[in-house]
C-alpha cells in the first residue's frame, strides 16, 4: 500500500473519531448544567484548556463564555480540532482514497460533513446543543458500522482501526481528566450526591454508564477510573483500545503478537504491558492526573512513530535528506 493512501486512511478515521469525542467532551459540561443543583455554575475555560487549544482560543475570543467555547470547539474553521474542521478533513481524506474505501463509506463521510456544515450555517446547534452533539456521535457510529460491513478487513482496514483506536484511547483519557479540571468545585464535594452526579455524567459522556452499572453497582471514583482505563472488555476503555490497535499493527507487519518489528510496535507494546500490570490503586497513589498526562504523552510518541515507520517517504538513493507527508 502507498504511504500516501495509508496516511489518508489513518487520518480519516482519527478525524472522525475526534469529532465524535469533541461532542462527548462538550457533553460533560452540558449534562452537568442540567443535573447539578443551584449554585454550581458552568465552567468553560478548563474545557478549552484540556483540549490543548487555549492559546488559539484566547487569541481569537478572549473571554471563555459558553457561546464562545461552543462555537470554537464546534464550528470554528480556524480551529483545526473543531468538529467542523475534523469532519471536513476526514471527508477530504476519504475523497482521496475513494478507490480503497467502499462507496457507502464515502457517501456517509460526505453526508456527515454536509450535516455539520448546514448546522454551522443556520446556528441550530447552539440553540439545541444536546440534539446536535448526539447527532454527531450517531453519524460517526453509522460510519463505523458501514465500514465494518462493507470494507474488506485487509491492510487498509487495519490502518483505519489503528487511527480510530489511538484517537479513542487519547480522548477517553481526556474525558476522565475533565473530572479534575471541571467537575470538582472543591474538596468538600467529594463523596456527596453532587460528586456522584458528576461521575455519572462523565460515564454518560463515554457511553459507559450502563456497562459500568453491570460491572459495579455503586458509583465509586476509583472504580470508574479503573473501568475507563483498565477494563479489557469495554470497547472505549484505554486498555481495550490499545490492545486492538496493537493487534492491527501486527496484522499490518505480519510480526508476532508477543514481539515487535519496528518502533511503533515497540512503543505500543511497552505501553500496553504497563497497563496490563498496573492496578488502579497504584495509579491513584501516584496521582491520576499525572498518570493521564503521561499516558497522553506516550500516545503522542506512538503517533510520531507511526508517521516515521509507515508514512514518511524515504529516498531511493543514499542521500541523507528525505521527504515527509504532512497531515
């Protein structure tokens, strides 16, 4: 497979998954505004800070009001991580590999973009945010279902899986990190009914509440963190995502599942091994935020290794210079 094609497929899936997860991310705050008792105001600045786009937001908007943050994260074309930008980039990548993906996948990616573009034009999402963000999640679910049913599970499909799963693992960790930047107004709230409402909202944002209830009857912060990080059966947990991403990487290279043939497999394998032999008590003792911050850094390093191993165009001669593809 051409590196250009693999790169486009990888980023197509990452961008679509990112759009869905930005919608989930925003839902953490929106759901809480409905459930929390009087006196607990909405907080929007940390939402931008956690997304990693605070500098750009401050330059363009200044004041982190509800309206400004929603527009920045949803429809701002200058924000490369807004929902509109992500879906637009995904569509362009899908268009460039139409000979590889199924026609149904292309049609859904195009339909998804047109729906978000229309919402950006008529401002309906700001008036009915819950309906819009739910629709964004469902559009991506539909794309995933179409992909599973219509695309051959070969090399291209595995690149698509790796992109989607790495993005999902990163965003699940960030959704969990929201708790410590947004959802906890003060230490006195720990263990109260308000605290339980906040953790329930966080689980809902990851579509995890019902599955968590089957796993544990009571809302317990450490058990919630364990479920989202280390549960091997829940498809949005970090460990589950990374295990399936590792499987797809080995399927691409043909290497053994218990070994590695390049830097990407090595880095992902080491991270997965650490998670396999880590317990939630150890994570909490060392600081959950610190663990999540380190996890996100390691995921970024894996993404860099994927670029170097699979997408960089290397010279055919002995020249030390090389060309690179940029997304």
